[in-house]
C-alpha cells in the first residue's frame, strides 16, 4: 500500500501521576509548574502509536509537532525514542497564552511549513486543558475533514481508512478518505514502551525548532492577544463538607465506617 | 428574521435521541431561555433530523421564538462537515446570534469548536455554569488547569459566543421554567437547507451498532465506588469491582484510571466524564482533583480511602480514611457479608 506522510500533534503536560501535588500560585493564579515533570499528554501517546503502526505496515514517515515552551524539547525527544522520524517544536513567546483556536493556528502553520500530509493524528484531548477542541479546529483551519475520538483505526486501501467512534448511544464505523485529521481515544491502541536502545539513539538526534519568524503568522491571531477567549477569573471552590477522619486499626475503621454508613 | 432583527438572539443546538430531547437539550433550552430573557432577546433552536412532528411543538414549553429545522436528505448520521458548514452558513445568512449553546456530548464537543473555528470566534468547553456580566457578555465557568481550579472564560470581542455545556450541571432549573409555560407563544419554524461541502464524500457511514443498554448507569446510580491512580494496577481494580458488587454500586473512575486502561471511558466521572448524584460515593486511591470531583453532585455521603494523608480528596468528603485500600476494602466487604 502507498506509504503515508503522517503528522502527529502532541502536547507536553504536567505529569498526571503527580496531580496530587499540583498547586495554584495564590498571586498569579496559575499552576505552579516548578518541580512537576512534563510528560507527553497520555492520549497523544496513543496518537503517536497509531501513526507508527500505519507507518510500520505500509511505509512512510511520522513527524511529531508540538507548540510548547523550549523546555518541551526533552519531551519531544521521547517521541523520537518511540519511533518518530522527526520532531518539530513550535516555540516562541508570541505563541504563549493562546486559547485552542490560537494554538490551532500555530500548529496549522507549522504543519503547512513542512508540506502536505496524508494524515494528521492528535490525542482526543489534553490532560490539563481537557477541552478536546484543538483537533477539530486544526482540521477546519486546513480545510480538511476530521473525525474525533476514534477508538479503532485500520487502513482500508491506498486512500481510505476505516475508523470507529462511539457517541452516547451507538458505535459508528466510518470509511474516511485521506487527507484528513483524526483524534484518538485511549481505546485505539496500547502505546509501546520506550526501549533503552531507542532512548540512546534518540539522544543523538535533534528536535527541529521553528519560532514566530519562521511561520509567517499574523501576530494578532496567535498567543494571548490573538485568542478570542479570555480567562477573566480563576477561583477554587471550597468544599462545605465537615470532614471526619476515621482512625484506629483497620478493624476499628471498618466497623466505624459500617456503622456511619448504616449499611 | 421576522421581528427579531434588532433583538439579541440566543441559539441552542437541540440534540435528540429516539424521539426525545437529550437531557442536556432540556437543560440548554432552560439556560438559553433565561439568558434570552435577561438580554431582552429571543431564543432560537437548531434542530437537525426527520420525523420530529411530535417533538418540535414541545419547544413552546421553553417559549422558544423560532426553530431552525434542518433536514438533510439521505444523511442518517452526524456528519461533522455537513453540520459545521450548515451552522456556519446560518450565522452568515440569518444574522449573527449573541451565543450558540451546545451540549458537551460527543456531537457537541466535535461540532461547537469546529463552528467557532470557521467563524474565528471563541468556544468554551464543558461549562458547568453560564452567567452574564453587566455588559451582557457570557460568563462561561469551566474547570481548568488540571482540574485544580475553575476559570471564568469570556469571549468579549467576538460573536457568536460558542459554548458547550456539561450534561447534568444545570439541572434543577427545568421545572421552575416549565411552570411558567402556558403563555401561548407562536413558534416560528424556519426551514434551513443543509449545506453539503465538496469534500463531504470523504466521510461515509459504513456501519452502525447500537450500544448495549448499559446495565447500571452511573448518572442515576444510588451508590458509586470510584477508583483512581492510587489503585496501582489491574489486579487492584478487581478489588474496586468486587466492592461495588458487594454494595450493589456502579463502578466509576478518574481519568488516570481510564488512561491506564483499568476502566472504560464510559466509567469516567468528572469534567470530561459523567456527573453522578449518588446517595453513597466511595472514592478509593483518588487524589481529589476537581477534574474528577466536579462530577460528583447532590447531597449524598462521600467517603475517601487514600494512603496519602495530604490528598485533596480529604477536604471534600464526609468520611476520610488514610489507609491501604487493599487492607480496608476486603475487611469492609467481610463486614457487609457478615451483617447481610
């Protein structure tokens, strides 16, 4: 079958496994990122895996794109270790603070700079923002068809993929024609683990970085200032619960809980 | 648009299933009516589909001013390109509304951001509350930043303001509005032609499978046992399932637990999952991110079991237990069986 040019978009996010230590800076009301390692957004690893499998079955190449601060370079190296052929970091202070549409505009410009793609794959949503919006917005900006939350994906023929999605009431199999954009759910595959050899080999390879000047974007359409949505206020909800801690040895705790709950 | 040209317009995209409005549609209609009233404006409802003769008149309950009825010939499924093109063109042809509200369902979360991108406007995802500021801007309350915080999102300089609203969040306002119904309002029906973009052939339906009716539904469960990252592995997850079985509870999960593959996406509670209102909720190995706890509503009793005494969940429950669930849960199941 025809080899495919595949782009995979990834987002570095604070490690979800450390979310219990997330703290909000009381002054800036932003997440205190210090000390929290960045990892590839969990669903984006499924996106990369999907791209790698298509490449392995029919040839082609997989290029990873990410709009992120310079510190994300290390995270992108991990995608090379997983098997990506190239990783492109789109990084510039002008990109910072963008909402989903402003972010999609930067990603679209980065993708365009590298040519045409048969298939663009994104994780369905990010762990931190969780809006699930960048995928379909990125497709719209490129005039491409899109399908979100793909749970199963296979190559049908040279030009077509067969994908399965699931809404609240049914599963649908769709025959889709490339070029197009897909976002994938965790059900789509089990991402491969990193091999030591892969990690060592990736260390020697370089992540390509493009900045504002490289992409030829209008400053008024990107970053904080180019975002149609603005965050006006951040607040936490204080729970009104009066918490009672149950203590003692396990038998005592269970007996007390059993009584309290009136089971 | 007849009579409505100078009035502010609020549009609601009304999803329906099996001849009924989706529950989130009823919530959106209520919110949309209230917002339109506060703006001294009108409520327009976008409906796509056939055989809706019985359903459409019920929109009078929400004093809808008009229905935009789209009946795409030969299209039996949600086609992202057709729906996006049609709504984008409606905004251009019929006049730009102040806002378009969608449910944060599969369809809404796919369609709303696409429409917003086409129009170059903002979209707020998974809102749990909608308000207006003094200028009439929509205040869209969303959970954000890893679920540790809520944010108020505004789209001050672009119209329409597009938002998806999480199902179950606006409940409780429906009845109050329905009581006010009864004022006879003429419901104007405007037929809108579906727009079929050139590349729409790129998406074709091959097969549809109805999902088996979920045996026990989280949204209506009286008891919920939920597990998070602290469960540790697939074997640990069976402990959660066993406890749920013993309690007659439905199993819920946090996003990390779903990402680990221990639980299905359908079982996720929280921002991008289900909203539950159980009488009893037991959260095990759950740190207490708002990303998850935003999905726990109602006045039920909440219990948390977690080894980390500093976990945020211990500030949000009625009873907290700092212990290894592998010790506590089997003892609890034994206690329940002994007393059965």
